[in-house]
C-alpha cells in the first residue's frame, strides 16, 4: 500500500479564502439591492379607518374598514338609519356575518348566505373600495 501526500501552499489557501469572501460580499450586496426592503414588503395598508358609502339607492349607510399595516382589524356597518333597515331588512344581519368572516379570513372571498347574496355583494363591494383606498401604492 502506498501513501499519498498532498502539498497545499499557504498562499493558494489565502487566495481561495479571499476570492470566496469577495464572492459572498458581492452576492449579499446584489441580493439586498434587488430585493425590496423587509418593511415595505410586509406592509399592505396605510393604517387607519376608511369609510365607504353603500350603493343602496335613496337609503344611506356606510361601511368602516379599519386596518393596520398588514391586517384588516375591523369591518363595521355605520350610518344605517331605521329607514335603511326597513327597506333592506337583511342588511344588518348580513353585515354582521360578513364583518366576522372578513376579519377571520383576511379576505373578501367568503361564503355568503344564499338569501342575502345581493346585500352581501353590495357590502363586499364597499369593503373592497375601502381596502383599495387603504392600499400602499
């Protein structure tokens, strides 16, 4: 059995380490310049409460959507008078259902009650408009 010896020169090891370190530095700088900042990639909304009027004809009501930087915090039916509830009897119950579902799912893609699909559509459209106003551009 024969023995083999490898001779490695110290200056070759140092050159290799310097080249590897330089490559890592260039890679990190390139990635940090190409990728958006961490904070802006996580922020979806400008925090606050956004109000949108519901399209109900002559009756009036509004939807308030409260958001922080990344989440929908609350959705609330506001300014719905007794005349609005008289002409749209499912408005309050549908809004309450959608408020919970939107906050829980953090999405406007929710199952809507069959008997209130038109009312739910109007509310979801108002919430979508409010979220559009809240989005970071």
